[in-house]
């Protein structure tokens, strides 16, 4: 029974690391999308890519029990799902740009420490 529990914990750590890497990569993708949308606010493909990435992050954040990241990604999804032009949601756009800028900077700082 002890071996099964050990393998479950080890497997959980592997999954946790995978989710952390994926969430970090997708956070950068969203930040890139937000920056592109500053220049072209009606780029539907970029908006859809951003919302899809946020949806994956939300699932990863649930698994990681990262309430803040889950809330940020959920807010982004609610703000921009089905939107054709981010100027329609300018305040939300600016808020998300600031939030994801902080997340990217935080992730960059962590990776420099390792």
C-alpha cells in the first residue's frame, strides 16, 4: 500500500511540474496576444487564441490550487469570449494587460533564480 501512495505522490509531482510549465508558457502567450491586440484590437484569431489559452490555464490553475491564477484566467475568459474587438472592453483589456504583465515578470524572475 505504501508503494502505491508513493507512486501517486510522485505522479502528482510530475503532473504539477507539467502544469506549471504549461501555465507559464500560456501566460506568456496571452501576454503576447494582449500586446498584439494593442496594435490590432479586432484581430479575431488572436482574441480566440488568447481566450483558449486562458481556458487551459484555468484548468491547470484548478489542479495546482492557484486561486489567483484561476480567477485571473476566468476573468479574461468572461471579458473576451465572443468579442470581436477588444476596444469594446477597453477597461478590462487594460486590466488584463497589467495582470499578465505582472505574471510574466514574476515567472521570468522565478526562472532566473533557478
